[in-house]
């Protein structure tokens, strides 16, 4: 009950006034338990998770009151789709369009698995019939696609996500999270509580924000995987469109590298111990670890070799550069996070250009033997030029910082020359 309470407040609080308190009434809690138990009953009937189900709903349909109330926000109760966090308060969507429900995929899967075919002479003939039924059905209605457990590389098949575009869905989700944070003191109030409710729900907000982030990140360096039999038409592996991969960089730039201080307002910091510097810096560092890892860049370079619309490493790094290397703003807090982010960026590049394991005499990996390291050297030189241009535009601590960055870049490049 606590789990579904916290999910519902954080994901649907701005949409449903009944979710804006610590104790839900019996009607709401009953519906939430019904949602969870329906999923579990699906397992008792033999249904697996279908983490790709929610990807079959266009994001904007999640905001279409008539459509989503009629069809639901996912085609399967077996997805971890939870609640419709994409819908905005102005959409005036009722709980019918917020709760997960037994959907078209579930009904199709039960029909496929339990229907008796008395005309078939043996199990082999029935298997052929079922295979044909599957192919014909998916051809007519691709929304019935089975996306599996969400453990492979396919970004369409993830737990806790919604819609066919993680970037758009996550932007909408963050809009709602900002509304939750603005009212969290009020919604978590209970007589005699020593702000434990506030602390617990604030942690849930931070977790939800992180989910949105990782939903987006799975679009970079991965592929769409559609399991098919040889009798079906279509490919098994398909690339994520370049435009979508590029949009990941823009999303991270505005939602992570622009420090999300909205999650740590003074009105909440008065009552619970917030650690914004620690948490935000860790999140930013993790994103840089992924963006600037030898493995990620190697994946991008390999995909670019065979792609019909390649996204080369050099273009990716050029897109990444302005999200971090930019002029400081009048916001003193944001500048503090930006300096920390830039230091971390140079540290990651240094490890990429001069890997410690190679210096220790270990064999180079495939990524280290590729052109990725050369791309990183060219990139850090481009950063140095950008830093040179920014120094005259800054003063005091910002100028000291950029001068220090320039020195660190020179050390990395000097080490590269000495240890080619």
C-alpha cells in the first residue's frame, strides 16, 4: 500500500486531487491494489512481462482525454507502465486514463495461449497454426508486439517508461515532478509527523527523475530488436534514428547538465537534510561516464560505419561540447555546478586519452585500438580553444577555474606526446 501510494502521488499527484495526501481513501487505494493484483494474476495465467507494450502508444495520445480514457495508456497490464505521468493537469484526464488496465495485448495473449483448436491433428500442426495466427495478427495490429522483459538493448522495451518517445515523455514527466515538488510540504503533512513523510516522498521524486533520465539514455549506443521467425517479413535489428540519438544529448544538456536545482528548493531544505551538491554532481558525473566511455564511443563509431544515416563520434562530441562548455550565467549556484561538471569532463577525457591500464602495460581493448582515442584528442583540443575564448568573458573564481582547466588540458596533451 505504501509502494502504490508513493508511486501514485509522485506520478499522478498533479492530475488527481485524491493523490495529494498521505492517507488515500478506500476507493482510490482499492483501485491501486486492483491494478497491482491484475498484473500478478496475469503471471498466474502464464503471461510474462511485456515491457515493450507501453512503447506502442504515441506520447501525444497520452494527453488526449477521449483516446486515453477509452484505450488506456498501455496495451498491457503486464508492462511496468504504472500511471500516466505524461498527462498534464490542463488535459483534465480522469482516472480512467491514468490507471493501467487489462489491455488489448493481454486479451490477445490469453486467446492465443488458451484457445482450443480441435481441428488440428497433433501439436505440430497446431504449432504451425499458432505461428500463422501470430504473424497475421501482428501484421494487422503491430501494437500487439511482445517486447519481452526489458533486459536487452532495445530502448522501446524498458520498465517504468511510457510512450513511443522517451525524450518527449520524460520532459512531460519532469513538468509534473516540478508541480509535485512545489506542493510536497502540503501533500505530506500529517499531525505529529516529524517530516519523515516529506523526506520519504522527496527521495521518491529524485528516484522518478532518475528513471526518466535512464529511459532517455538507453536510446544512445543501442538498437531496436524485433524477434521474428524466418517466415515473417521485416528485419530483426534496426538502428535508432540519428535524430533521436542526437536529441538525447539535448535532453541531458537541459535536464541534467543544467543543474536540476528545482528538486532542492529552500522550502523543503528548511525541514529535511538535502544534499543537492552530492546528488546532482553524482548524476552529472554518471552521465559523463556514459557519454565519454571508450565503450560507448566505440559503439557509436562501429554503428556509423554501417548506418544509412551515420552519427560519427566527431559529430556526437561536437554536439556534446556546447552543453558543458559555455559562458557562466548570473546564477551563482548554477555556476558552481557547471565548474564541477567541467572538471569532471576533463577528468573523463584524460582517462580516455591516456588510459591507466595501458600505461600499466596491459593489452589495449578493441575500443582503445580504434580511432576513438584520436577523436578524444581532437575533442580536448577543441575544448581548449573554447576555454581560451571564454576566459576573457569571465572574472574571479570562474576565470581562475578556466585557467586551471587549460593547465589540466595541457598536462593531458603533454602526457600523450610523451607516451604515444
